C-alpha cells in the first residue's frame, strides 16, 4: 500500500509541476502535445490523451516521453519530478538503461542485438511478473 501511495503522490506532484510550467508558458495540453508529437492527426489525439492523463495525475510518462516533455518545455526532469525520480541510472556502460520509477518498480530498456530465443525470453519476463 505504501508503494501505491508514494506512486500516487509522485503522479500528483508531477501533475502540479507540469500544470504550473504550462501556465507559465501560456500553453495548454494541446500545445504540449503538438510540441512533442507534432501535428500528425493520430499522434496528436494520442498525445493530447497522454498529456491529459499526466495533468489528471492518473499516469506518469515513461522515460522516453519524459525526456521529450522536458525538451519541449525547456526544463529538466528535476523541474517536473521530486529528485528527478525517473532519471536514467546506469550502473556501468552497457546495453541496459535502468530507470527507478519511484514506486518500487523500474523501467528497463535493452539496447542490444540478441538471438531471437534470448529476446523472446526477456519479453516473456514481464508477462510472468504481471500474471499474464
């Protein structure tokens, strides 16, 4: 329950900070979506929905989207999140990017050319963890 509460607090804080930055710039959620995903009709609707979820504190962006939001707004991750909670951490150089999500979970990106069998095993791991 504590992890859930801290994740909800993180979402609320992110939403508050994002709204304040948008207000300071005179932007609305459509402006931010266009700045991130362009004017592509499919991307635009998806982008507005994503931004709406962030502002309603119902979701947090994944690390790649967070970086795009920061670039679009000209801010740092620390400006949007307490302690830059989604900042990418690397234990050592290599094909892995590990991101602490601030709720006892992590976002893991693998940038490597793997054998298909190995890749399928890795892809299957989250399904087992999610009970799927």
